[in-house]
């Protein structure tokens, strides 16, 4: 029951802070294993799902994933089975990211040259991953290489941050491989429907977690105080880093870990096509491969009359700060440069995201700063069998993904179950 009227007071066995993919997964596992447990999920926002959000757009009569949209490493991604059990449809069309529609603005020779530069970059990265001292991915760029800008742009799509902000050592731990598929009805809907029926209290932000009591954790929320035997914290790192949730006694190591794992920023802009038939289904364009300030554009995903634009890093932040009109104008300018000036009259804004301005989240997914690769384990470490931590940032090998969030929620649930013996 996702209920703003659900009581937020009294005693429970497990309190879970956050109803995103990790929190819902933890709650589901706890209640599957021990149906009699008293579990309460405390969600600060007015909806569950966190960074998983599907909306039904009336204008095109189809769902749009404003947050996570791809089943990365789909063949062994737990969300694949969840979606299928819910009766949702899986689109196995290969991701179009490596193909530039009609080679517009990006000739075959340039694409081959970029691919050579990228392969050499990733070879240097693999070698640097074995070095004892961590450094930034930007240190691997060759001075004057004409593809440095695009390598940076790709980094913003992957981690939400430019190469100078991201750790080399962290990349060595990412182990998601396989196909990238999509849920036709929406990945965000998959996450929230998976959580249907769970005891989720909405509009219940937790301001303080008092874990100084023997065998009890007190959680102060805007709607009351909850006493729990254990608690699972799935709050995004940007909230933890500024102590949006305070711990008593303080947990400076957790705050430091969160500060080393900030949320990068990736935003989407959806444009409505008036004459969709002029573009192919599931094609792709990079706006300008000669700069880091460029968008990636998925043309007609699922065959729908839309273009799904994707911005990351400093570009995403600048456009978010300027507002939806700026994001629309930027996307249209890049697409018009490739498709012709007349295209400007045949596309218009449907919706933009602004994840950095969502106060309960503050970004998209957690990258590790240079020297902070080990902070994922530090953030995940339990505190005295009373506090457990989950979320994509804590995933050892699938961070930045909803599958990593799901797995971390299961891990935290198992840790709590080990403490809560019957």
C-alpha cells in the first residue's frame, strides 16, 4: 500500500529509508522470507520509485521512462524476470548507440578514427586499472587528440560526469555485460509495480536516525517517530553527503563516503514529432561528435513519434539550470544542424527531466571521484547490526544501474534477516 495515510509511528522490526529500487527490493525480500515481519518503508517523496519513473504521456498515448530505461546486461538482469512476471513486454531491439543515422555530421572515416581513439583510450584505462595509485580518467587523454571532447561526452552519458571527475580504479569493478533491452510498458513502472502492496509511507522524509539505543533505532520523520529493531538506509549519496539525514551518534565515515560518490547528472528531453514517418524506428544521432557539450538522440524509440534526447555532465547541469526551454532549444539546434532547418517546425517539446533539482535525490547515479573507488564498500558496511545500507552507489559491480540497486537491497535485507532471527 503506497499510502500517505499509513501510520508513521510506533514499533516495527525493520524501517527502510527510501522507496526506490533498493528500498522496495529490500522490503520485498524481507516479507517474502518472513511474512510476519513488521516492515515500514519511509519515502520522502509523494511517490515510490525514486530514480525509476515512468509517466503515461497522453499526447502520444504511450509511456515514457524519465529515469532508468534500459535493462543493462539484460540476460541476467533480475528486473527482466520481474517485468515478465508482471506481464510486461520486453523489446530486444539492439541498442542503437553505436550507429549514426545516415552518417549525418559524422562520416564513416571519422567514425573509424574515433573508434580507434576510443579503443586506445580503453586499452590505457585497462592498464591504469592495475596501477596502485588511482587517478582521473582524464589523465588518460592524449594532448591534442581531436576526439577528447567526444570521449568526455560519452563519459557524461555513462556516469553523469566528465572524465576529470571520475576514478580509473572504479571502472575496474563494473561487471555488467550482455545485451541492453527495454520494457515496453516502462522500466520505472516495472520497479513501482514490483513494490505494489508493500507498506510504503509517502511524504515521510526522515530527518534523523538515532542508533545509539541498545537493540533499537529511532527514526524521526515529518509524520512521526518510528522505533525499529533495525533500519536499512537507501538514501541517495547527494542527500547523505550534506547530512540531509542526520545520524546520532554521527557517522562521519558514511558522510565522507557519500561525498566521494556524488551523483552525476544525466537528463532527458523528449521531443514530439509531427511527421514521424520521415525518420526510422530506433535510429540514433550524436549531435556533434567534436565536443563534450553534445546530446545523444534516440530516434523513434519503440517506433513512437518521439525523439529521446540525452544530456550529461556539465551540459546537463547548465541546461537544467536554464530551464526546459533551453533544453528544447539546444536539442532542436543540434538536430536541425543534421536534419535541416525545416525540421525545426516539425518537432516540439513533450517533457524534460531535471533530476538535479529533485530535492529528495539531487542527481542521477553515483560515480566515484579519483581515490574514492573504495568508498562504495565503506558506504555499504553495516553499523553494529542495527543499520544497513543499500542503493546503486553501494553496489560493488553494478553501480549506476537499477539492477545494482536491486541487488544491494537484497543484500541489505539478508543482513537484516541474519540479525532478526525468529
